[in-house]
């Protein structure tokens, strides 16, 4: 039996290149080597209080995009979080093993609560994320760098439960890819996200938008500096995520011998990005038209996965002394 791998993504707006390079690219690469379980974390993004009709569409689009990017439901089990209610039930059971201090320390909570207000779901969110992972005895969790702190907390929760009740949970490890931290194209000190204009390349962006966003991406004033700046490193990270090694090496050589022109790097980047995005968008548009197909895929995933969640929850309840 292969080791188990679990990961999820929030359906908050359309996905961007950071989501792909930081997480879904790894999901695709690893899907056949592990017993892979992937899901759309629709309970998680409820704290943003999106319009319900729009939200339903976002969940379906996220699902379609995961498949368009290469996750194959024949290799991986795919489902929607809210369709397996055991996650939320386990989350409640875990909450006795977490302190408010631990939750308050989460960087993402601090950032998001500054923007969205101090919603209790934002605070307790990492407990649900721990439940998502622990309920399947996942050994590895492929994520971007910004989720590592949440996974550390997941491990602390698993340890606290195991100390109290004996060996109930596996301690999962985060798995980071080569591009675990794709930065904003406007400010290389903050991560790429859809919430800042010009920061991200959306996976559904049209050609004109991709060209405009890359053209406006910040660089630095010295292409010949021996030390690579964060903005240029980010452009190289993106290039190596979507193109072949020969192209990256070509530009790397130019950079090292001091003859790199940023306009040429950006032109190549646009070309490679469009070559990557075109087939993905085509598959996405075909998939999103067939809503019933998408629902069938998650129905099958749920059937495969839910018995594991039910059994684990039963084990935990028994360990806790619940009748
Ligand atoms: P979310 O939906 O914010 O992001 C999905 C995945 O994309 C990665 N990511 C990035 N990677 C590199 N550079 C970036 N700029 C960038 N932006 C996003 C994230 O690290 C993530 O891997 N809490 C999770 C969803 C979740 C989850 C889980 C993940 C819920 N339950 C259980 C793993 C296991 C989240 O909000 O990711």
C-alpha cells in the first residue's frame, strides 16, 4: 500500500500561478506515487461570506481547474470537503487540544483578520485543517510555504492527542516543491495572491492580461548585479515552473555573464506562460460545461474516501470514551 498524501485548496476566487506552482503542480507529479486524496476546502472559505450562487460556481470551477491542471480522478481521489461531514465533527473533538494562544500566533489569521475582521471561523480554521489531514492518517501534505505553520500546528495537535489517548494519529509532514513561495509581481516581499491588483497571474487570465501583468512586473535597476534580487529570482522561479530547463539555463547564463536584458526575459516569460495556460484553459472550459460530469467525479471520490473518515472518527470517539 502506498503512503497516503492529502491536500486541499480553498475555492476563493479563481486560482493563480502561486497555487499551481506551490501546490497543484506537486499534486499532479505525486498523484500516482502515493495514495492521493485532494479536495476543495469549501468549508474553509465560507468566512469570506461570498454570494451563495457565486460560491457554488467557484467550487465547481476550482474542481474543474484542478482536473484541467492534470489531476486525474483515475489516479487521485477528489472530493468536496463539505460532503464529508466527519471533517467538521473531528475538528470539534480536536479543539480541546488547542489553546487560543496557539491559534492567535498563526500568521495567516493575523493577516486575514486585519482585512476581514475577527471572525471566529478565521481563528479556528487551522483546527479544521488539522482534521482534514488527520482524519485520513496522511503522512505527507504537499503545500506552499504559507501553509507550513498550519501543518506544524497539525503535528502539535496530533502529538497532544497521542500523549493523552495513545497512538491515535499519524504526524503528517509538509512537502514543499521547488517553487513553494511565488511572490507578488508588484512587491517581491509579499506572496502572490489575488487580493492585490497586478500581483498575480490568474490561471484564467486572457492573453492581454498576462502580457500587461508581466510587462508591469517590478524588476530592479541593475541587470548586471552579481547578486540576484528577489524580484528577478521570482521571475526565474516562475519561468522554471512553466518552461523547460534549456530556456531557464539560457537566461541564467545571460544573467551570470552580465548580459541579461529584462525585456527579453519578460518576453520569454510571456511566451512560456501563454503556452502553458492555453491548453489548461481549453480543458477547463470544456470541463466546466459538463457540470454533471464533475459532480460524478466527486461522488466517486466521496464514496472512496468517506469510509476512511468514518472509521477514523469512530476510533477517535471510542478513544475519548464517547458512547
Ligand atoms: P489556499 O487555498 O490558500 O492555497 C492552496 C495552495 O496553494 C499554495 N499557495 C502558494 N504557493 C506558493 N506561492 C504562493 N504565492 C501561493 N499561494 C498559495 C498554498 O500554500 C496551498 O498549498 N489552508 C489551505 C487549504 C487547506 C489545506 C487543508 C491544505 C484546507 N485544508 C489540508 C492542505 C491540507 C489554504 O488556505 O490554501
